[in-house]
């Protein structure tokens, strides 16, 4: 099957966070089972352009990518506008990812023109918190650019929560639920650092004793609720013997968060370690005692899955689709209430690690399984078109 993935940004544009890795790994996993995957994207890297050859097919892993040159970085590509139709005409099925980006309505139009089945992945941007940002712009975008195609396509949600978010805007939408995946082997590592060495590596400081380690990770953006997490951390009973390490690229919120840390006198407890990846990311997770991210909205949240695959429990807000962790004793699913979050942190820092339990729970999210689910969706979509 020929699959054309249309997405506004793609690996190695890792500045955009977890969705970049998710899209990359989905393409690789689909190609691994024999599908012909081509990715149509742009060379945007948020504030700059990727240093890649533009407007031509490039081999990446076991599939191909075309980076259309961005005329205005992170906004619009004339090359994509006038050439994307060729990529879509080639395909048996088109998988469009993202909503509030210019490639999406362009791809929807061309797919309609050539009668191609479309799977549209909003990537977690249709929750109430996000939709209420921007003075109504997003609702207008949905009405003018998405609504004309909304009932002609198949929607993709990564969890039942995201499915409900889509239905709030498009009640007649046809939706399939396929979660994100996780590279289980990458995070199934053993601890190779002492606690002192770990803390020195990520904070450049030495500590008396062996404090409990809480970690968090994500774009340093107000959506992620790091301010709530920091305020909650200040109220835990074990604050004198605990540290909070926050990893991620600054997207405008770092200065305010550092001020908050100073106001709460947490300079010796809370550390911002910047963006990390690869082995550093694995080390960051597997040596920690607990992962916490009190986000305002997540359609999936790859970092939760990565923490569980590393064998540590998680604290997730009820604005994320991780309610299952409670019954599986892998963490707490909490309201965005400082007292509830502090109580959950204290509870899990008192528990002994049970890495096998966390890893057992997350095993169903392997990329091999996710690729099979997407493949089944694409086969059904192409059969529906041929039967019309």
C-alpha cells in the first residue's frame, strides 16, 4: 500500500517535541511491515529551517521524506502549495497530521480532488484548554478549513478522551482510536549511575545524602502546567529530602518558572536541565523515583509512556488519557489541585520501585502493535473507497 503522510514538520525538527518522534516511529514501523511510506512535510524547525535538501525525495531509515521549502518559516510553503498534489495523487491513502497548520487544508483539498481516503490526526489540539487560546481563531479555522471535509474523512484519536474532544466539534465524525507507541527496548535499561553521579550529571551539583528524585519532561510551555507542579512540589512532606528535575526546550515559560522557584525558596530543590535526548533521556528516566507532569491537556503524552517503560510510576492530570494507571498500580491520575498532587507525590515517593509492573502495563504500546493497528485502519479505508 502507498501511504502519503502529510505533516507540517518532521524529524529531525525535534524542537516541536514528542509528536515529531511519534510520527517518525509510526512511519518507520509501517515501512517495517512492507508499506510504501512517503512523508510530505516542510523544512521548518520553528525559528529556522532544517539543514536538509529541499523539494526532493530523501531516504530516511526505510521510507522517503520530501521537505518542501518554507516560504515563511513555520507559516507557509509556496512549494508545498503547488506540488503537494503530485504526492497525494500517487498515494492509496493519505494520513494528514495536525490541524492548525497550512498544509492541512491544502492536503484535504487535493485528497478530495483525487478521491483519496484520508485519515486526519489532530495531534491533541482540540481539547477545551487549547481551543480557548487565541481569541477564537482556532474555532474559525475549524469552521472555514476543516468543516467542509469533516464528514468525508476518517479521524484518528490517540485515546477515548481525544475522541470525545473531536466529537464536541464534529458530532458526525467517523473516528478510529489508535494510541501512540513506545520503543520499549530503548527504555528497558538497567541503572548504571549512582544517585550522586546522576544528580551531578543533570544538575551539576552535589547533594548530602540520597534525595528522592522526581522528574518531569516536556516543552517549557504554559500548557504543560509546570507552575502547578512546582507549587505542588513545594507542599510535599518530604521536601527536605527530594528534588524535582524538569527537562525540556524553553517555549516562553522558563523565565516565569524560574521566578516562581525563587519565590518559593526552592532553588535547592528544583532544577531545569534543558532539552535531552538519546541515552541521556533514558538515564534521566530510569534512575528517577517518580515522573510527574500536570499538563492542562494531552491527547496521549509520549513522556508518560516513556517513564512507565523505564519502570517508574507516573502522576498524570485528569486532562490526560492515563486513568488506567490507577487500577494497574502504576501511578496517580489527579485533578489539577496542588494538594492532591502533593499527596500523590508523597505517596509514591514512599513506595518501593516495581519496575516490572510498570513495564508490563505499558507493553501493549509497542511500535509493532501500533503499526498493525494503523495498517488495519488503512486497509479498511481503501476497501471502503473501492466499494463505492
